[in-house]
């Protein structure tokens, strides 16, 4: 590995701060550190971001596409903090400066480039998608869906199952489950097409917003609404993963993905993979020497995931 690759793994935040400081000498190093820590997320994201900037530091001052989501977050965070030499991210298709970020195909896009033309299911023309019908097919702005108002049909379907709820309660629960209008329409059509999603068949939900909607309905006092059980272990727990087209619990998903660890041989869900693509379990990941850090207080060398908090603004490690 090169020196910068080593630094990206061992001290990604320090590498990012150093690269940004070179590109933006007018911004205080402590302020740069604050922005990096705020936007760079966890260890894996920090390492990826550090490696991207190490391979192409010119993106900091040019914003040249393709720009990864993490780089776009950093550029916007630095500009919001007062950086003047840091460029705004630009669209990976047309190159225009982005006022907000949309990610697709692994890099940032503007809205016109993201919303590529599709064949309208009603008129057959190639146009920008305005909405989608109850079957998920695209519709242009000249061909609105004429199969009824999904919100009214949703309220009707829910109140038939739970007569004690008012339509206003249903709409309020919908708004808490998903905010975007497109997501609300997708959720509404899913339940209108399959009302049994609300009475125990929620593991077949085409969107996780259906599960949040069930929780919101129950919180609003709905009757006859049932939280779904995991189709594999039959426990009524959070179904946070998608497996073979069904919503399953985290435990069953982990059991399904379990493979022998390349480090210790334990059959567990991989926490990561090494440089050769071999699976590593959480224990081997945390005990890897590259993930250890010296404690500033006692000098012990331990995993950087466990100790909290850090001693000061420099981020020096202090074990509990």
C-alpha cells in the first residue's frame, strides 16, 4: 500500500483535514475538523472519503464530476462553514452546479438528468415521468391516473378494517409514515391493492413505509390492524431487511448471510471483507491492528470502535 492509502485507513480524518487545508487555507483547521467529523460518518465512510480525496484532491476546488455522495456532503458542509476556495459539486451528466443533491448510478445528478424520459403507459410517448399509476407504471403530465384518488381509496380501505378511525386520522398517519407525495401514493396503492398487508401480511409489503404506516395506525388507536410476524422465525419484531422478496427480521437476515470468517473460521454474518474479498466477522474486524488506536490517557492500544469519549478538540483517544 502507498503512504496515503495507509493514512486513509489509519487516520482518515487527519488525511481529509490536511487535504482540505491545502485547498482552503483561509478556513481554520479546527473548523475544518468539525465539518469533517460531522459529515464523514463512521469509520468505513471516513476511509472511503479519505481515499477518494487522496486519489483526486482536485475535486475540492473544481467540483468536477463524477462526485460521490460523501464528497458532495463534504463540499457543501465546507461551503456552509465559510470556505471560499471549495467548489460546489456538479452534476455527473451535464456538469451544471448542483443546488441540492440527488444520487444515482454512484454519483450526484441534477433533477433533469435523473428524471430521464420513459415510455408513458397511457399514451406511449417518451416523456418525463410525472407520476405512476396503481401498478407502478409511469405516466406523463398529460396522462394523469384516472383510476381514482389513491388517498381517498386508502382512507376507505383502512376505515373498513378499523371503523373507529376517521379519514383524517388515516391521512395523519400516512404523513408520519412517509413525507414525499410519490412515496405516499406508492404506499396507498400498495394497501388498496392488498388490504391484507394491514392484517398480518405486512411481510409482503413492497415498501418499508407500509410497516411504518401500520405502527402509526396502531399508535392512533386503530383496531384490527396487526403488526406482521417475521415469515422465517414467526416473531413479531421489526422487519428491517428484505430477503427473497419478503420483509424479515435482522436476526434471520444475519443467519441467512452467515459464512465462515476468513480470520477465525466462525460462521457469522460478515462485518466487512478484506482486500482480497474474503469475509471477516465483527471480532476479527475490531481486533485487526489497523483498527486499533493508542489511548492518550493510559497508552493502551485498543479498538477505535469502543472507547468514548475523546479527550479534546484534537480527537485524541481516552478509554473508559
